[in-house]
């Protein structure tokens, strides 16, 4: 049985229940199929039956203690992880330039937020990772209850999460990894190592790179902290059933041979493009985030050229470089067009 299977069940009952559109009244007709799938069948606070099964299945796929479907993005996964980890006044280490949800989580938990900095790479205009030594020193100096690491960063800089987890454990610190941009990692040996099997909590946005709908995400745990209680503090009691179904389907797809093949094709197509574009410099630990720069051009100038001359819209640009984000939906055709960039 799957979350999807419940929709196939025929019923002659009259539904005097929420949602009151009853799957029959479509204010926005374009989305009529969404309305049809929009049922209130799941108790999100205490997932029973099908959702529980789907989350258990996901946990098995990822090899985690538990995996939780999120219909409010990695943002909600970070909030829940911090709420499960920190109480009033506990020290929480947060990267100074992290996604705002990291500090917001500390505020909600009434934790003492301590900011740390990352080395800045002037040549590429991006932040680098913490060295293992600096990570260790941060823990020794601040003695925090928990630390949040962003890995990968937006631009694809990946930390040594396995080693960080080992050190964090030795110092009795809870490790939370924001892997929002790394949802494909568990499914390919040709991508960086995922934190899902090492960190106490790892959050992944399915919508960013893994073909999911906005803002589907997953929170993975490898510890005994009460994440369900924390999720209750921030979750709606009426989660979107179509979104839950899409998360279930997304996990099944990524772990299927079809999904894995698609990821490998993406990687090998990008490799091919990189080999062609000798006129550009590439950087980063994650090949699917195409971080480029061109001698003699600022990142902003390069971004403008990409947009105006090649109809290519980048994901993020800084003074030195620009990044093209790819993922499960990036077609070979789109990537082949990048070969034209040889003319920049
Ligand atoms: C590094 C990072 N973490 C967390 C988030 C939040 O993710 P979501 O949009 O899934 O809530 C983002 C979103 O841009 C992000 O870039």
C-alpha cells in the first residue's frame, strides 16, 4: 500500500468533511487533479498507517533511524531539529551567513546563538568549508549543545561530514547538517558523501535538486532526541496530501534504477560539457552545481552575457563567479546548449 493507493479506492460515501471542496469543486480549474488528490486522510501529528509506512520505507532507503516528510521545506526541518536539540539558554553554533532559518531556529528555541565564520575564497567570491581542525576548535572553545553546518553550500562546497560527526560525538555536541542542496547525494557514488548516515539530523530539500515540488523536503535522524514532539510544534495539522504523495513518489524514484540512471546521466553529461568548455574555469566539490568564472569578466558580467547572449539564467552570482544549478530535471538538451558557451 502507498499513500497514492488510497485515492484509487472507490467510495459511495458522502463526504461531509474537510476539505469542503470535496474533490469536486474546482475554484482554480487548472489544478483540478490537485483538488481531487487533496484529501484529509492523514494525521500528520502522529502519522498512522500509510504515512507511517511511507516514512519507514524512506528511512530504510536512506539507512536512517527515522525519516520525516516535510511539506514546509528544509526550513521546517532545521526549526524542528534545533527545537529537539536546544532548550532555553543552550549554546547553538550557527554560521554567520547561513540561511535565515538557522538563526530563526535558535530564536524559537530561546538558545544562545553563537555565530561562527567560514574562510572566504576571494578568487571565487564564495565561502569555503570549515577545516576539521577549525571545527574541532569551535567545539572546544564554545562547548555548544548543537552546531549547524551547511553542506553543501549554495555553490557546492562540501564539508567532511563523516569526520565532523565523529568529532561532534566525542565532544557530546549535536550535529545538524543543512543538506538542503544535496538531496541527490545518497543516490550516487559520484557525488559527495551525504550526511544522512552520520549527522544527528540532516535536512534535504527535494524541490531544489531532486525533482520535488516546492517546498517538499525530508528530515533524517540518527539519534534518540524527540523529533516528533519538535515537529508537532511547527507543523500544520492539515498537511497537503498531494505533497506527501509526491515526497513518497520522489523517494521511490530516486532510489529506483531509473532514478539512479538519471542521476548518472546528469553527471556524465556535465562532465562532457566541462571537458568542452576549456575557456571557463570550474570550481567546487559538487559537479551538479556548475560554478564558473571567466578570466577578464566579473561574475555579474558573465551572468549578463549568459542571459542576454545564450538565454541561460543562472542560480546565483557574485562579483567573481556565477553558478548554474542542475538537478534531476535538467535535460541533456539544456546541457548540450551550454556547449555554445565555448564562444564567450
Ligand atoms: C542552504 C539552505 N538551507 C535551507 C534552505 C531552506 O530550504 P527550503 O526552501 O526547502 O525551506 C535554503 C533555501 O534556499 C538554503 O539555500
